[in-house]
């Protein structure tokens, strides 16, 4: 009977240890994948800046056509570098960069000085 209790105690401890280890491994793998995904988004985000500059040199094209050009070039970059292409993330990054450049490049007459405090 005492031997059965020892075996049961060891088995219970081993199961608890196994469950904890598996949970830790699962979370570690999940975090590594998330980190890799974030790094890839940053790489593509940095790569699209020159593509946006190129697209802005096409005055005859609409903003949607320019955006499609940038998306295509970004997708090509992802394929060449074996990076998973996240359309939504790249689209959001393009929108963010375009918004930023528009705010930085505002024309002087478009700035509302009445809102500024003196």
C-alpha cells in the first residue's frame, strides 16, 4: 500500500510538471511567432517608404492607383525576402505614412493660426 502511494505521488507530480512545461512551451512558441510577425511588419514598413516616394512621382495616377503600386511593390519585397505578407498591416502602415507626410507638408495658407495660443 505504501508503494502505491509513492507511485501515485510521483505520477501526480510528473503530470503537474508536464502540464506546466507544456503550457510554458506553448506560450513561448506563441510569443516567438508574434515577435517574428512584428519584425516582418517593421521590415516591410521600412521598405515601403521608397515605394511611396516613387509612387508620388506619378502625378497622372490617382491616390488609389499609387497605393496599389506601393502594395504590389511591398508584396514583391515580402516574396523576395520570404516574409509573410500581412495586407492589413501594410495597408495601415501606408495610410499612417501618407497621413504623416500630408501633415508635415501642409501648405502655409492651409494652416489655421487662430487656434494657436499667443
